[in-house]
C-alpha cells in the first residue's frame, strides 16, 4: 500500500513537472535567438527524466509484490539497517525538532542551537539517564564546535549579540 | 618516478599519518556501529574535507572507506547486527562462530581477509586504471554518452531487488541534476528565481541527507532502539581462538576467489560491496558442498565475504579514477568531494595530475596496513563503542549533518535541501527504492547531458551518430540486453514455483 501511495504521488508530481514546469522553462528561452542550438535544447533531459519518472511510477504502482524468497542469495543494496517497530509520531516529533534546529542555528549560533536541540530530543525521547543526557547535550556540541572551529578552521554560525 | 616519490614523501608527513590513523579509527568505529554505515562516515567527512588541503582530504576519505567496511564486520560477528550492509553476509557464519566462543578467531579472519581483499584490488587498481584511462583518452562525446548511458542502466537495473525501483531512483537523480544553469547555454532551469539554485542542488547537503539523515530519521521512527549484546570476549578460550596453519590454508582459496568476485563487481558501476559479499557467500557455499559447515560457523565463509566486500572497495576506484564514473555510493561521494577540491577524476587526471592518482594508490595501501595494525590492537575496544545507546549517538550525527550542510555556503537553504533529501531517502527505504542509483545518476548527469548535446551539435541534430559509432552502438546494445536480462530474471523469480 505504501509503495502504491508513493508511486501515485510521484506520478502526479512528474505530470505537473512535465505539463507545467518544463513548458514554462521552454517558454522562457525559446523566443530568444541567442539560445537556439543545433540538436537538443535545455528541456530535452528534463523531458526525458520527467517522462521516465512518470512511466516508472506507473509501473511501480502496478508492480506485483514479489513473494518472499526462501533462500535469498542477493540482498538488495540497502543503506539502512533492518526494520523494527515504526512510529509516525516519533518520526514527526524528531523531524519537527530538527527543523527547529535548522531554523535556529543561523540565528542563535551552532552551540546554543545544538544544546537546545539535543536537550529537546533527550527530553522527548526519554533518555534513560537525565545526568548523562545533560552531560551529552552540553559536551557534544562543545567538542564538535572545538573540533570544527579550532582544529579544522570551519566557520560555524555564531550567536549574534548585537 | 619523481612524482610517485613526491607523493610517497607527502604521505609520510607526521600530520598526514596522524590524519590517516585518526580516520582509520573513526572509520572502524562508525562502520562497527549498526546504523552508521561507511557511506555515512564518508558523507559526514566531506564538509570537513573540502576545507582541507587535497592530500589530507584524500587521506581522510580513503582511510574512512577502507576501515569502515572492516568495522562493519565487528558488529556483524559480535552482535549479528551488520554495521554496514556489506557485512550482512559475514554475519551469517561470523556470528555463529562467536556463539561457539570463537569470536576473536572470526574477527581475526575478517581482518586478514579484509586486508587481503583490499590489497588484491589495489594491485588491480594500480595495474588497470592507467590502461583504462589511456584507452578512455580517445573518447569523444559520442563514446562518453554511450558509456554513461550504460552506467545509468547498470546502476538502475542491478542495485536493488526491483529493476523498476532502481531505474526510478536513477531517473529521479537525472531529474534533480537538471536543477540549476543549463551546462551548454546557461539558461536557469527550475530555480524559481532563487540565485542560490543557479549552481544546482548543492552536492554535500544532498548526500548527507540521502545517507546520514535518512538513517537518523529511521532510528527516530523506531524510537532510537537499543542494541542487544550477547557476546563477551573476556570469557573466550585463547588457545581455541588462535589461527592454526591448517586454518590459514583452508581460508586462502576462499580469500582469492572472494577477492576476484569482489573486484569484478567493483568494476561495474552501482552494484556495490553488499552484493559482492553475497555473491562470494553463494560461491563458497556451492564450492564447499552440501556437507560443509557453511551457514553454521565456517571460517571459509567469513574469509570469502570479507575479502570480497573489501576488494569491491578498491576496485570501485578503477572506473572512478579512470573514467570519472563512480563505482558505488561511497566512491560517488568521494568523486563529488574531489570535484569540490578542484580535482576532476577521469582519463585526463592521469595526464594532468598524476600526483593525485599516486596519492590515492598510496593512501589506499597505507590505510589498509594501518587498518590491520589498529584492528589487531583495538578491535576488542570497539565492543565498548557498540554499547553507546543510539539515542545519544544519532541526534549528534543529525546536528553534525546540519552544521556540515550549512557551512558549505553559509546558506540555510542547503540545510533544508539536506532535510528534504533525508525525508525522501527515508521514504525510499520504506518502499524499497535504492538510494545509490539516485546519487550516482545525479553525479553523472551533467557530463552525460554535455556529451549527448555536443554529439548532436556535431551531427546537426541527427541521432544516427550514436549508432554509427561502434563504441556507442555496443554500449546501447549492452544497456538494452542488461534491461531485458534483468527483467526476465526478476519475472522468473516473481512467478510462483
């Protein structure tokens, strides 16, 4: 079911891409003689890729789910670890906190935003030891900040006082 | 020779060696922690690497890669939880050995086989990459277009369990790569008036999101599960865990066969070390016969899988360096980092900048040696790292990702690209769409588009140029054959017996 919803969403998105965005792009340069070239123009690859996504989404929608192979020899190249219990609520909470961190970091600086981010995660996901959680929430951003800013000379966002 | 000696001397600097040791240790630790893969280790290092001198950056990235694959086998053997997908095959027999009180033996065999596989593939890399590059120097845009078409096909068809999903991922990678200025005439495409998008989607946030954030989101959706530990190395019988001469003899052929399989797989873009390890496992199971112990704790299986997945790592550098086509997701990340450092992998690299090529050879060799030393000394220490709860680890990974994505251009848009890529890759994981084809396609689309459009400009818009050129024609025919063969094979598997 998840796969079908996924495929349907991408089919609709690719239709919008092919029927609205690519023609818009075509219109933006087709009247300018400076942009006329022999062969393919700037919309060729987008049309090809959008068309491929549309066709493959439709095929994915109708693809029959493969029966479980009793003795699999080749596993799919997965970059993720095996499945466990899934909670949309936990995912939504974490994504919201991460989004907050991303918005806050350029304003409050890396250190402050990181401490708040880790604190919020440990609090909402109920860290087993409050003491360890506090130590990690403060020490980890400090160590990362020290490493990146002082050792690797990478300019992290800082808190603007004035 | 002078260039080689200069590169070698460069790698002998104390600070370079220190970078290498630190990267090997970090690579092993990250590889060993289930959920943190080699791809994540290398992806997280890229934002740091682009601020370093090229030599140091290469040392860091290549060492992380070399050590990370071995690190994955530690948790595979001890916890039956592969640290990286490439170690999943090792877990089958490795963990059985650990349960029989032979964890140290299994770990030592994994280390030995990993080093053997790496050295084997480095030898191939040194031998064949220059030859391939010399051949590829004759390529014009038509040949390049054919070769890249073949890359898209291979990457899409064989890197997942479903060809449709693999090709879908590759097509989406092509589509995302079209965002930004057109490579031929500079028309802005799908930028919506945002000047930050004129250079396209920034590469680092995309890869950090695809690999690291996706895994963090996955862990978050599972409430940051705790690991279980059922193996203690302290109680082992030391005499039983010593490797005997007959055991060394028994694992020698599986290591050679595994290395050959792994190297061959590494030459093909997009297949990766997970499949090579399972192919080596299938090979050792077949060659050992039905009465063998394979599946119940056989040292030959551990040796075959580990030599194979490490050989793939070295061999993936052959197409990456010689053709500029990444062999797998990790070399795709390294290739992108090299481009950001001003080094363009491809046949010309061997002519214009041989020092970089030698540096990569030397770094891969030295990091393998370092991996053996650190592995022998510190593998037992990795057991302690495995006890760090995910709840403390994963949010730190997330904030490092966000900071790394932000500092590339000091642009908050990049951190949103990272988050978007992470959510997309998380959804991909839920529905079984592989991520590697997307990244590889994203990287090879700009040269593909340039090659196709240049070819058509030469031929005044006629597509016949692609079938009148023998190399391009062979590439097209091979691509079509691969699609048909894989489709037939998957159809056969889908049909009820």
